[in-house]
């Protein structure tokens, strides 16, 4: 069984795969040691580790980073490939082929065009890109689990009907998993699950449903995006501010706990 086959088998509606998004080898090994069954990358979390904002890391670096995380664990790893770093369908397919060659179990394609003046691709163009990604995924020798993302809600477009239209089309085109990051209304999530016919991923967000509620709605996968990475960044910022402004080291207790985790899960 390939890692792609294993990864897809973990998507069980009602018993969702909890998928942490890692940003370096240390976070991969931590999550694997704690018992997670698969790992995802995070474009925003990795960019932050490089002192950059999301969308400012190119394809070559992203794929090298993904390969590094794959090498750090035997678990399936799925990559956040943003818009596949390409303005056209041929480029999307090439990115998926290159991603599969790194040993990734899967990856995603968004219908959001990044860069200056970013926009959501028109429906037909977005669908063509998903079709190209599916074709490349199907040609991967060891398989590749393709997640197709409808970006409306996380980009401020509150249009459930358009999101459903896109997700249904992406699923019909062969996407293995669909994902509409930004959806937090449980009734809307339930409707997506009922209408698309393939496993659904939901982004865990502040104020949104918890794991038990999402499981009850039939969700098959729950990911965290960059939130773990930014939670770590916030903790470092708080510790630095304490030392700089207060001259105290109350953060040392949390540091000791982190050191213990490293000792337990790192080589």
C-alpha cells in the first residue's frame, strides 16, 4: 500500500482525520510522535518561518520544503500547493507531477490566483485547472490524493451556492477531497458534505464547530492551516516581550515543557 492509498483510506466521514499542518522537521516529528496519522504542510506557516507572508514562497522552494518534511517521517504528507504556482492548466499539471515526485501522498489546488490583485478564478477556468491537476495526480506512479479548494469564504465572498457549484464540479472532475476553507456554519458544512459526494475537509477556526460537531456532520478531515505555527510564534513573541519590557523570565516554565517535548520526540 502506498502512502497515497493509506492517506486516502484515513478519510472517513463521521470519523475525521485530524490533520496537523507542520512547518519544519521539528513540528513533523512532534506531531508524528504525539500520534497523528498524517501530516500536512502550511504555506502561511512555512512562509512565516522564513520571515515572509503567505504567497511569497515560490514553487521550487515549496517543493524542496515538502520533500524535507516527507523525509522526516514515514507518515503520509499532503502539501499546501496554493494555486499550484501557475497561471494556466499546463503549469498546474506540472506542479502536481513535481509534487508527486517528491514522495508526497497528496496536495491541494486552489481556485484563487495569488499575487498582486489576487482573484478567484472564474468557474470554467477554475474547473479546467482542477481537471488538469486530477489528470496529473492519476498519472503519478504511487498515486496522489488531490484536494480541490473553493476559496470563496476565506477570501470574503459569502456565496454558498457558488461554493457548492464549484465543489460539486471539482468532485465530478475527479478530486479525491474537497475543501472550502472559511466555512464555520455547521448547517452549511453539513450541506456541503451531503451534496458533494467525496470526503470533505474543514479548516478548524476560532468560533467554529469543534471536532465532535464536525464528525456528526459527516466531515472526513479536519486541518488547522497555519494556526499551530502562529500559536508558536505568538508564544515566542509573548516570551520576548516579557524579557524586553518586564525583565522577567516567567516563560521559562513553558520553555521547560517545550524542552521535554523535544527530548521525547526528537532524535
